[in-house]
C-alpha cells in the first residue's frame, strides 16, 4: 500500500472541549436554539455551516466521530448511524430504486443477507449472490439494471477475501457503485484507497472494542454523505437510524486506541492459527499461506496492523463445536457469544447464529459447515498460555 496510515490521520485530529477539555464536549440536546429565524431556515436547508437544528439531522458529537472515521478511511466525509445495519440499509436504499439490481457476495453478514434476500424485494430491488472471489462470475452477473456491487473485505463468517481493486475496475467499467463492508479489517485495509465508492463499518465491533455500544458508519464522498442526509430524499435522514450523542462520544474515545488493539488482535490470531494448523486442525485465517487468498490479502493490507483478529476452525460437527465452546467458556477462555472485536475472545457456530438467516442448502453450497466455529480472538497478554488452555480443551473432547 501507499504511505497512507489511518492511525496517523486519527491521531492528527485534535478537538477541544467547551471548557478546554481534552475530549470534545458532548452535545446532550435533541434540538438547538437560534437567535434569528432566518438562520433556522438556512440551517434546515443545509446552508448554515456550524449551526445545528435537530439531532436527527446532525449533532456536534456525531460530526466529530464522523470526521475521525472519514480520516481513518481516507474519504471526504462520513455519517454515523445507530447500528451497522442502520448504516448498510440506507446506503442500498439511497443507491437503488424500484427495478434496480444488486450483485452481492454470497458470504456476508446474515442480517445484510436477509435484507437483500427478503426485504429489498418488497421495493422491487433484486439481488444476485455470487462467489465474490471469482471476478468473471461477478461480471457475468451484472445486468442493465445493476446499480451496486456489494461485498465485505473479509467475509463473515468464511473469511473469503474480496479483490477490491479488481471489483473497482468492474464497477467503473459498468458505471456501478462498489460498496464494501470493512468491519473485519479496520486500519489493515482502506477500501476507499483501493477504489471502493462507499465504505461501511459496524462500529459495534473492533472500532468500539468494548461490546457496550451498537453503531455504524458510512464513509464516502461529501456528495454522497450529503445525499444520505438530505431532508427531502436522504435515506439516512428519512429512515432515522440516528446515533445517540453519548454513544458517539464513547466510540470516539475508544477509537484512539484502535491501532494498539488491532495489532494485538492480529498478533494473537496469527499465533493461534499457526499453532492449530500445525496441530492438524482445519484452520482458516488470511494470514496463513494455506488461505486461498493469502497473497491477495497480503498485497492489500497495511502490514503494521496484520491480518486481523478473525479465524475459523472446523471441528467436524455441531455437537462437537457446541461442546468445545461451552468448555472454553467454562475455562474462562472467552464467551460463547455473537459479535466480535471484544477484549476477550468470542466464539460462535455461525450456521446456527449470525448466519442462520441463510438457508441451509445455501450454507452447504458456500461451504458453511455444521462444525465451523468463528473466533474473534481477544487481547490476551500471554497467547502461548491461551493456546495451551484451548488445546487442552480440544484434547479433552478428542478433537485433537
């Protein structure tokens, strides 16, 4: 990659609180007063810089966080939302109308899949799900009505890697918008620098990092963010997925340590992946040379932040997966829980949890097996100790 370093961009943003605080003051108001009626009108029309009308439109706390996240992704602007889905769905509704078509990766977060498969057709928006790693299949799926290419940098839960530069070329050729969910790889990959038009994150995960807040963000051009916020036809404005100011302030503070956390998540995941693969387990991790897209991903990432904190292990059956997860939780190795990016390791069987919206036959077709466990590796200080404890659990259950 280039010399673009997202952590430096975040560090260089400096805000002062109302009373000289080192954190910006939280604007705990839903509505704002004006000294002149003319200024209120201009603000409602979006023509009064630095003025606020109503917190569904914008608030200082949300704008601070949006600026920091735009700096992180290297985009012109960003708009925060109350959840990851509150970021994803307005983007797709803004870019598509009745009769339009989306080409999407087949392995994506279950909620996104359910929206595209079950909800968007109510608005006569259709989706073709394809293997995003095969660019010829992507191009073959495009129709005259296609408006969007949608993928995740690293897919949930199979950890397939999207060739963002290759997809961007296809999108440009066919005048489409490439929308990339970068939730699994903040700092490591900057999709906007690789040609993506819109970059989305669930802030709930690595960016916030403490599993106490739900949030999302859309990063893109100033024009697109303005379109989302438009009072007349902006999807984010009219659907109303507004982030609370207190939550925005909390995430902004946690964002300051993201670079430290991502290095540790990646270090620990690489260590465990290498160890368990050497032990003979079926491990998928983009940092392993055995990963089908290892070279591609290595060419995309900022190596300082590594290959990420997500890993899968297939233990053969759902019963065995459930036994292992329950035992690991009992041994204080982490939590049997959905989500990711927490300081403790989180593990779940995605076929019966975060990807359960995908029909069983489609799960089987894409290679999502019963025995697959998705791990979000935590920030453990002594990862060798963690490995030995996990290995002991596996030996106890005859997995190793």
